[in-house]
C-alpha cells in the first residue's frame, strides 16, 4: 500500500494543503509544534474516521472554521483508491456529512463512514488498532509493545497475523460442539420417551377393543332406525290435528280482531263527532277575537295619525321615521365626536399645563442644587489654593537646602552614589591598613619580648653578634607609618560618613521636590477644574431659572385654553342630549306602528284560523260517513265467522294431537338414550382409532429420532475434530510466526545495536521477550537504558512489519511504515542507528517509509523531504516539498524563513 496524495482543508492547523507523496523514505521535517504529526493523523483519519482519533471530531476541525475536508489517494495491490471525508459544524456538534471511497476503475464504491471503514479494514486485513500496532508508530507510543503485558502483546501480534481469526474459529467450533451435545442429549431423551410410549400403547390391545365397540354400535343404530320410523308416523298424525286446530285458531283470531276493529271504529266515530263540536266552539271564539282586534286597531290608528293599516301606509311611515333617525344619529355622532374632541383637548392641555409647572419646579430645584454645588466647589477651590501655597513654601525651603550643597537639584542621587563608593573604598583601605598595623604591632611586640630575653627577633637565636638586631627599628618605623596612615584614613572615613549623611538628606529633599512638583501640577489642574465647574454650575443655574419662567408662562396659557375648551364641551354635550331625546321620540313612534301592525296581523291570523277550522270540520264529517260504511261491512263478516264453527271436529283433532304428542315424547326419551349411547360408542371408537394413529406416529417418530441421534453423533465427532484442528493450526502458525519473528528481530536488533554487550533476543510461544547478554545473563527489556529500550521496540515493530509483509506463505500488501517522532527517547548515537534501521527496512523492500521528525540527523536518510512551517501570526501550517533533501538545504531553508520573519 502506498499513500499517493493527501489534501486537507481546515484540518487542525492546515487551512488548505495539498501534498503528493512518493515511494521511498520521506522525512517530514520541521520545528516542534509546526503540525508535522497532523499530516499523518490526517492519513490515518481518512482511512478509519473517528476510530483513528484519541479525542472527538471537534478536535480535527480548525479553530473558528465551520467545516473540514480530508482527501486521501492511495494505491493498494495494484489498484488506486480515493477516500473523501467532509465534516460540518451544527451548533456545538461536529458531524460527518460526506464519506466516500472509490476505485480507479469504478468497480468499488462505498458511501457512509461505517461502510468505508469496514471496506478499508477488509482491504488491509487490519482495523484501526491493528494499523497502529503494525505500521504506525505514533508519537510517544514507541514503547507500547514492550510496556504491554504478555497477554496484550500476544493479542496484538496474533490479531495482526490473523491468528485471532483462527482462535475465533476454534471458539466457534467449540460452541458448535457444545450446541451439538445439548441437541444430542435432548434428542436421546426424546427417543427414550417415545420408546416408552410405544411400548405402553402396544400393551393395551387397541385392535380388539376397536372390533368390540364397532359391533355394539351397529346394534344401537338398528334400534334407532326402528324408533325413528314409528316417530315419523306419530308426527304425521300430530301435524294433521294441528292443521285443524290452527284453522280453528285462525278463525277465532280473525273474529276477535273483527270485534276489536268494530269497537275501535265505533269509538273513533264518537271521538270525531266530539271533535266537530269542539271545532265549532273554537270558530265562535275566534270570531269574537276578530271583533276585539278590529276595535283595538281603530284605537291604535288614531294614535299614529294615519287613516288605515295597509302595509304600504305603515311602510311609508316607517321609511320617514328611518330617514329622520339617520339624520339625527349622524348629527348626534358629530356632536359626540365634538364633545370627545373638546374634552380630550381640555384634558390634554390641563395635563400639559401640569407637566410644564412640574418641569418648572424641577428646573428651579436643579438650579438650587447647582448653586449649592458651586458653593461647595468654591470651598474646595479655596482649600486647594491654600494647599498650593503650603507646597510653594515647602518647595522654597527645600530649594534653600541646595544653596550651600556641593551639587544642584537633580544631581543628588549621583552625588550620593559617588560618596558611597568613595566611602566604601576608604573603609576597605581602613580594614587593610588596620590589619597590616595589627600584624606589624604583633611582630614588634614579639621582637621586643625576644630582644628582652637576649634572642634574635627574626631567628630566635641569641642576639650576640647577630646581624638582625637592627631590623627591629625598621619594624617600629613601619608600625608608626601604618598607625599614622590609619589615623588619616579614619579621619577621612568620618568626613565621608558626614558627607554621605548630607548626600542622603539632599536625595530626600530632591525626591520630595519631585513629589511636590507632581502634587503641585495635580492641584493646579484641580483648581482649574473647580473654577470651570463653578462657572458652569452658575451658568447652568441661570439657564434653568430662565427656562422655569418660560415653562410657568406656558402652563398658565395652556390652563386658560383648557378651561375654554371644557366650556365648549359642555355646550356640545347639551346639544347631544337634545338629539338623544329626539331619537327616543322616533323610537316611541316606531313602537306604535309595530302595535298597529301587530293588531292587523292578529285579525288576519284569526280569520285564517277560522277558515282552516271550518274546512277541518267538514273533513271530519266526511271521514265519519266513510267509517260508518266500513263498520257495517265488518259486522257482516263477524256474523259469518260465528256461523262457521264445527265443535266436534275440533274436539277430535285435540284428542288425536294429545295421543301423538304423548307417543312422540316417550319415543324421544328412548331415542335420546340410544343416541347418547351411540355418541359414546362413536367417541370411544374415535379415541381407540386416535390411539392407533398415535402409535403409528410414535413408531415413525422413534425411527426419525434414532436416525437423528446417529447423525448428531457423527456431527459431534466432526466438531471435536474441527475444534482440535483449529487449535493445532493456531499453535503451529504461532510457532512458525514466533520463529520467523525471533529471527527477524535478532537480525534487526543486531544491525542497529551491534556491540559486545548483548548476544541475542529470545521470543517464547507467548511472545514473552528476553534479552541475553554476552555472558549468558538474561535481562528483561525493561532493564535496558532508555535509548536501548526505544531501539529495541523499534526493532520489534519493524520485525512485525517484515513478518506481516512477507507472510508465512508469501508476500502480502502492507501499508506504509510510519514513524512519528521516533527519536524522542534517543541520543545522537542512537539516532544514527535508527537511520541504519531505516536503510535496512528499505533494503527489505518496504516501498514507502514516512518519518516525522524535527531531528536534522534523519534528513540524510530521506529520498524526499517535506518541510512544515507554521505562521506565528495566523497559527496556520504550510508544507513544501524540497527538491534538495540534504541537511544543508534544510538549514538554508530554515535560515531563509528566520530572515523573512525578521
């Protein structure tokens, strides 16, 4: 597998980057923090998506960006692929909006993050975790394999070499074996149960019981047929007798119905005659109501001053009232509107007058407050002027201090330092001279003591004839000179101490003058500020009082206009009340017209009701005539039915019916018993037949279970063999892998760490690692030094990569070998050995090696160099492929960058 090209947009520090990669060793070089590792993380993310991230999707989107895009072109096993992932921000969440993978010949297309990740895992035969363990040595994880437990290391390497799949298959075979055992046990129990049921049913003599039951059933069926024939004859006699009696009952019912109808018709005729009399009385009452209504109508016509109650006359009167009402309401609306307008104007003017008066009071109050502020400011001004005068007096006094001083104002600090330095020098001379004088004094006193004893003051020998006796005088002279010099220095020290005290006083005066100058400037600014404040306050107070007078005048004018508008509103309100009275008169006239119309309608309704009732009275009389004719017909039919009855025939039919029903009842009881016995026999026969069917089914089930058990025994034996085969195959493959991996690891480690300290490395079947020294002493890899341990781990990683690439049965396509900052734990000597390891891997046929490093020593191992730089102002990274991958070119490029930054 080869990475051909990576394009980034808003991915971590990269705003817009497009980088092409080629075969061989590519070193991605740059300063720490420039964004080198982010290029490899982008390739990893393009392949596996979020599974390749230690954090969340939000960590890969450039700060401040709303979306991000990563594209990777790669070649694998002779075919080209293109992966594209696009992220977008939605509020606080980052989501993958696009994820596709396509091949160059369009035979492969995947859409969706899960689908793409699964395809890549199948294509490379490794998921994201396996990719990291095999080909991608991430920054800070160089010691991952050595720090892992043996079990973790075993799982990592087994998964890379596909041995985990064999273990999974063995587990599946074991699960299948256990499942077969469960099914076989269940099947064996079912077979034993079925065999017991077959034996039980065969012992029950089912065929003999069936023959006996069928013979008894035949006898019962014959009896039932005889009884049913006799019952049919009795039923025929019963039906004939019932026909005679039914005819008799029908005639009796018709006679009863006729008598009831006759009674109903006679009652209805009587009720209708009574109704005719009531209708006549109602018509008489209505005629009286018409007379009363006509009298009332005459009275109401006179009240409305019209001659008649015709609808046209009433409508014309109403139209006149409506027109008058419309005019009055329009006038009333205008008058009310005028009242509202005048009232609102009066209230608004009164409110504005009050507001103006309030504002005038506020301005007078504010003017008074400003006067008080001006007085307070004047007092503060006087205090500041007094403080300024005091500072001026103090300043003159301090300046007088410098009149007889050896320096002027501004030179006191330098003068003090000069005096202090001179004093320190004199004190050093005093200490030195005092030490010399003390030493000389001790020497003279010792010499005088020896001289007094008659010994040489220099050698301690007797002084008689000694050439050194005269040296004592020189010592005494030297002592006198030193004491005189010490006295002069002490006097000079005392004088300089006085000068230093004087200089300290001058420095304090000078500092105080500086403080006075600063304070004086502040006070002068404060005085000017207060003077401006006083002037502005007094000017503003005068303006406010003038404005208050104007507002007071406006308030008086608005209040006068408000009162005038209120009077006009009262006049308009009186006009409105008059108009409302006129409208009430119109409404009264309309009510009177309604009363006239109501009287007219009452007369018309009464006359209409009289006509209707008169017609109804005639109809009732006609219906009664028809009913009388129908009543005569029914009376004739009633007499005919009474003459048609034959009592003897009816009595004979009743006797025959009773005999037949008694016989049928007795036969039915016997038949019920026989049928119940037949049903019982039929049920028992069915039960025996069912048991015989069950017996045959059980025999078939027994045969099936026996065959199934034999098959399960065979399958169980096969699953045991399969489980053992997968286990043996995994062990054999692991043994072969361990041998190959141990050989490759020793070859690699010997190349990169060729010294006399270590002899070889052993890798056991559980991938436990042991390093042996030349003397045969075993070491745990943890006992190696930091650099040795890092090289050991890199050697192990490269050996695993070689093993995976070469495979047990031939070469297999693998991803690029990626080393991210592999020199973190290495010194310069170990870095050069890492370069040797890289050359070795290239010699083993690794097509593409990508190295991220800020170490210059790895540059010489590169076939291609990629320079990564970060702009400190924008915090964005850029990449550049250098035509010359040498170290001198890198340094020259870095120097150009620094000069460009200057």
